[in-house]
C-alpha cells in the first residue's frame, strides 16, 4: 500500500479517518497539524509577528501569513514520511497564491491517493454540516468553512473524493480503501 493523503476542510474527519486507515492497513499516521510548527520554524516562522497580524489584521491576515509556511510544510512532510497515512490541516491544501499552489500541486502529483473528504457533494450542504460541527467561524467574510469548501484548490489536488454524510468513520475508511483498491 502506498501513501494515503487526506485533505479537506476543518472538521471533515481527516484525522479520525486517517487514524482508522492507518490501523486498518498497518501504516503509521502523521497529522500535519501536529508537525507543522517545527517545519514552520525551519524557514523563519515568527510567532510574535503572527500574533501581531492576528491582532491587527484579524484571522485573514494571520491566514495569509501562514500560507508560505503551509506550502513548505507539505513539501517537508512528504519528504520526511513515506509509506504512511497523512492528514493535512485544512489550510495545507488551499492556496490563493498561484505560485504556492503550483508548488503544492507539483509536490502532490506523484501521489495517487490524495483523498478529499467532504460531508456532501452539495457544497451548500457541506458548509451547513461543517458550520454545525465546527463552531469556529473566523472574523470577517467568508467564514472559514465556506472558504475551504468553495475554494478550487482541494478539487484540483484531489485524486479521489469521498463524502461522509450518513456514514460513520469506519464506513468512510472502508470506502476509501475500496476506491484505492479499484484503481
């Protein structure tokens, strides 16, 4: 079994399903949200500057500051971890900057099992479900759930899409494995 990479918005179930996949197929699991801070530090992440951006520019200012660090973290995690299940943080697969997106796209191109998890193929329904699951809605517009669901990056990076509505995590895990085996 080759690597499985899970992408998608906040609260889509990436970490939960990733853990089940890893157990089921006997591979280690890595969560990019857990690893990212060390990777960010490697290229000069400044916590004080990040806090200042959050205080003066709000969440979206901080979000923009994170983007180059997120692209770097994607590159690093895939160099450092092979033959595993990796779940990305929601922002690690969404890029407004074309150069950053192309870097991440090039990095993910060789990986056949990049799986987008969403609640539903209906984007409005996905946003409603995620808003219910994830009460964190950033300051400003659009809300973070809507941004991650509607942004084209995830759809361009994903090789497979799996919808989780009305499925438990084990059923989602089995669907992913079936789709991968059928390829």
